[in-house]
């Protein structure tokens, strides 16, 4: 345990706490628990958070989506993460064969500006931009978002398939965008206190909650949508059928049908938008 104590001293406070709790809860003789080193790696991943994200929706010219994804997943994942960004996931749109959506995370606005400058003026993008840009019909549909609360950010899962490997089929990710009448922070409190408990009751996970980042875009070469009051939340399902089943249970719940839904609708400036996504082969979120 001396070695373990020394390693704990070198970790961030949050990671050290996570390891301590995990070790305290683990039976001493259990053989199927992670090793001390495994717990350290897991805790370090959890401790490294990226509360700022870009939700990037691209429309590609017909027939260009799959070649673009192949290029993106070969050349643009590790090259961006090596500069301090986090690629949480890449997706196709279940309802539009020409759309590609991806989520890019940052620690804060300062590191966002630095990382984007390093990437888009760096060698990888310069080498491959002539192959990537002609496939894009529209790449300006981008929401710059920050976690709505302390636990609202997506959590790095760690690990993704190597280039060229076909992983097991992923589930379905839904992204719901609410366009709000009032302050996003007030809606976030309503979501957390009244909506989320009903969703979770019926097995509808909430893997991320976000509001618009109000700071000025510090990399204007890439436009983002400005001036909108939005709340965005993400969920994961095993399949389309799994989502439909859970949604049906929610709609049958009197508390939702007769109370929470009406409160939700009264807070919206216009109808919400739900985007159904399928993970690409190298998406970390699956």
C-alpha cells in the first residue's frame, strides 16, 4: 500500500477521493475488482472534465457523408485530442442520410481558443482540408454550450475502436433542444427538480445537460449560433424500440401527462427539437 499512497498524492483531489471511496467499498479478497492502478486510471478519467462543448450539426452533399466520416475518424480524432480537446462522439442522423453530427469538448473558453487555433492553423488540417471541405454543404449549425450544473457535463468514457475496426453496434443517442422563453438557469433548475426524476423513473437516462455559453465566440473562423436561449439534454437507449418503450411509459404516467408536461410546454418559446443519432464506428459515446 506504500506505492498506492505515493500514487494517490500525485493525483488531483477529486481523483484521489474517488479511489479512496472505491477501495473502501471493495471486499479485500475480491478478484473481479479493478486493481489499484486500474482504479487510478478510471478516477483520472472521471476527474478530467470538459464542461464546455460544441454541438456541431453538418449537412453534407449527397453521397459524401460516409467518405467524410472515414476521413474524419482516421485523421481528425487523435489529432484534436492531442491538443487538449475531447471528442465525445460522432454520429449519423437517423432521420437524414446527409447529416453528420459530432460533439467536441473543452475545459474552458481560454483553452478552446488555444486548441482551435493550434488545430486549424496546424499541419493535420492543412493536409486534409482540401479533402474535407468540398463534402460540406453547411457546417455553420453549431451550438456552443456549457454544462447546466455541476453534474451536467458528459463524462469521458475512455476507449474507442481502432481505425478500421468494426465495433459492436452502439445504441441510440437522442439530443433534445428546448427553445426557452425565460432564463436558461431557471429552466435548468426546473428540469433537475421536476423533469429529471420522472424521466429517470421510466428508465430514461440523462447523460448531459447544457445551456448556451454566453461568452463571445473566441474563434470567429468557426461561427456559432448566437442569441438563443436554449437548454439541451442528451439520453442514451439500447435501440429505437427501447426508446419507444420508455417514451410510452412516460406518456402513460399521470404525473407527467397531467402536470410536468404542461409546465414544460409553458416555458417554451417554440416547439422543441429532438435529434435521433447513431454512433459512428469510432464514437466514444455509444
